C-alpha cells in the first residue's frame, strides 16, 4: 500500500480551484448522490453569552465516490469589531478506501464559497430566469461572494448593497465593481427591497431586517445568516407571504435556522408548508417555481455534503493540474485578504 502525502491548500488555492459555475454544478451532482451519509452536525457554545458567544461546529460527511471529510469551524461574532472574519476553520479530506488523509484545506474559504454556491444553485431553480436586480443585505465576506455566485446563474445587471455600516457597504460595492458587477449603495432597505428580483441576506442580526410587506410579487429571498435560533433576518410576514419555502437541509431547519424557528414559534409558518430541501429540488426541478408572481424563500442552514463535494473538487483540480504547492500547515490558517 502506498502512503499518501497530504495536500495543504490555503485560501488562495481553494479560491483558484472553485470557480462559481464549476462549483455550483458540482454541488448539484453531489446532492443527487444516493451513497452519501451526512450525520447531524455538532454544535458547541464556547461561552455563556446567549447570542454572541463563540461557537464550534463539527461537520462530518462521507461518500464512496467523494471521500470522508470533516470540517471544524469556529464562529466568533465579535471578530468584526477587530476587522477580522467571523468564521475560521479547516477541512480534512480522507480517502474512502484506506482512510489516509488526502488534504487539509482552508475551511473559511471553502465554507464561504460553497455557501454562496448553494444559494446560487437554489436560485437556479427558484428565482425568475429574468432576475436582473439583486439586493445584498450584509457586506462581509458572504456579502461579497453571494452577488457573484448569483450572477453566474442569473443575468444580474444591478446589485444594491445595504449594511448597517455605510463604510463596509462602500467597501463591498468597490469589491464587487472590481470584479465586474454594477454595484451601488442601496438608497434605503425598504426602497431597495421593492426594486429587487432577488434579495440575499447574510448578516449576524438578531432582529428582523427584511419586512415581508416590502416584497413585490416574484421576489426570491435567499437567507444565509441567522444560523442559531436566537438570530433572525426576516419578520413573520416574509413567511406568511411566501408561496414556497425551501432549505438546504431539513436537519437544522427547525432547530438551528433562526428565521424558520421563530416563524414557527409565532405561528407564522407551519412546518408542513416546507416545500423540501435542496437535494429534493435538484432531483425534481418540476417542483420549483410555479408562477412568475410566486414569492420564494430559500433558507441556507449549512450542509456537510456541500463541503465534501467542494473539497473533492478542489483536491481533484490541484491533483490533475499538478499545480499544488505544499506549504507548512500554519499557512492554511492565513486570513483571506478580502
């Protein structure tokens, strides 16, 4: 038996290997697999605060065709005050046949890209094909990835950016413009929501930001933040008006996704109304948008199979291209300059 030498792939290497179209297609194929096992992720609070406590997430998944993978992620909500990303992590991919470690990847960049790609994959089915205006609520790392991912599946001509911090919103606009999107500061959240075909939210808010009364018919709402029951990005009216609500995984939708958890608790959303998960959508696209006037909602919870598929694509890219540059393990933890 040959001993394998693990690859160490930093954030730059992960970005290089995961262009949006290829990654979105990869997730679509992985979600159609029948041999994948995805246990419930482990969720640990690292402090006593109710809402802003640091969190450790452990997300395993395996498949005979993709491999055995585990992601370790820390979420430190207060990092933004120090100018640091809120999310850091590592991903370990192992051979499904002998258990040897194939690669260790930067988990923060892997998470950021697969999360945006999953939202774009859902949008491929749920948003109107002629969607041209996107409102981005939030200006962090995800706020700069999500418009690019959505623009790879829809003809986005205009991106409106809203953030509590005007300076961060301006920086996000500059970043998006540098990458070819026509981005501008949102005049106000209600006004921007009324113009948008797609509204993507990626914040750490604990209070509703998006009101259902602002949505026009045909809007697709993409919810990426609110990953704990105490967090929330939308009010009850969003769920009351929605013609179809989807999630990427049912396991965490009713236990971790704050928007859904709180809407169920208030009575605004009946769990029986959940249309299905992303895998169901990929396997049966006929169940997607029914009318141009439908208001659709996709709640991203985070699914370990998405990480596994992205890691496999990343490793295959560098192995095939022969362009892998091994570094010391410490370099994997280097922060993304964006």
